[in-house]
C-alpha cells in the first residue's frame, strides 16, 4: 500500500477535499490521509510515499521533518530543500536571465540590526546607500514588501522618497524589496501543478480579499497561450510542483509580479467553486501519479532547471 499524506495547518476545505478525492478514485494500492507524526527517527522512512506540504513555511519542525522524509524516499510537494533556499528577490534575479519580464526590483538591508549583530557586522555595507540611484532605477510609485514573502503582510505602496523612509523605519529587522509599480490593465493568478497543469484565473488584487477572484478579464487565446508558457517556464526553472504565479499585463506584456507561492491559497471560500474543483482534482491526480512512480531507494523530489543546469555547468538558456 502506498500512502499519500497532506500536511496542513488551519485550512480545512482543500486538505479534506483532497484526501476524499484521492480515495474516491479507488486506485488499487493507493490511500490518502492527513499526515500523522508520532515519532521522528533519523534516516527512517516516515510511512508516506507522497506528502503535499501546506504549512512547513510557518513551522520549522515540519520543514526539517520533510527533509528527512525526502532523504528516505518520500516525494514531497514542494521540494523542502529548494523551498528553504528560495526567496522572492532571487526569483526575480533568475527571471531576468531566462527571459521572463519582471518589475525593476532592489533588495534593502533591514532597518534595524539583526539580533546578535553590531555595526561592525556591516563593515561591507555603504552608509548611506546610494538612494538616488536606487530610486531612479525603481521609480515612484513603488511597492515595498518582505523579500521572503508572507502573504500581504508588511506591504506598502510608496509615492515618493519621504514616504519610503517613513515606512522603511517601521519594518524593523525585515529585509525588504523595493519594486517598480506595474500599472496594469489586466491581472491573473495562475495555478501550476506538476510543472505541466496550468489554471489561469482572472484576479483583482485591488479588491478586498474575499472579492479578488471576482474579475472578468477576457484574454485572447494567444494571450492565454503566452501566459501559460510563462507560467510553465517559471516553474520549470524554480522546480515547484505546486505554485501560483501572478501576472500583471501592462501594454499587453505579462509581467511576473509574485511567483513564489508554494503553499498558495486554495480555500473554497476565496478561490471560488470552479477554481477549487480544478485544484482539488488536479492535485489529486498528480499526487497519485507521483505515488505510483515512487521508488523509495531514490530521490523522488522535483528539481528545477536552475539547479540541474548549474550542476551540469550548462548555461541557463
């Protein structure tokens, strides 16, 4: 018997629907359930051939548990090693090298010194920084947000330099991005599962959270194909099995705004019934596929093109 587990926190609608959907398919030798952890011995198989991870970004214990699971043959969705190494600034840097349009972005040192550091720890950092060049490059209005993500927390829209310094003073030890504003005509949030299944959803980030999927953009077939190719390219290079990509269209050009969401919102009440049905069905089919092909004596993780090409000393494109 091969077991598929889902590791989750407060959310309920997607994890429970996912388990029920996998089991309803009646695939011989396959069963799904919520992950149960009652012991954690190093180097021992955890009992799950596939685990869908929805919570380890918030629980370090879960993240390191999943690394051991991966070492002992579990196909973890998403790869916990890559997820631990990734951040939104690196993602933007990588996209500039693989031909995906992204907003102009810079990374900023934290306003306050990290714990256990002093001024001497930053002897390589210029003070003051070249703010004139930074602001000229990014322009205003701009957005400032944490480089490591965190949903919509600590996100600021800034209209001028004085507002930047005022708001940056509130960010404490957070490392922030300063990013060009893309004034868009259309906006889309796109699920990508298994590096091959894409669901492009109209999305309006300026609406209240519960109304963001209430949008009626109508892209042409050619624009849908272009966006799908971008979504697949992003996930191929990053190596995520389960991710969402946000695309903002300015002058008809899709800019990748936010594309490091390895535990994306999949609650029925926020994404809507049709999108919810697609993500449950697609995730269930992909998890079954991964379980059937799983071999416990090998690495069953998905690794992105960036890692694979770097290991082989090949150019990115």
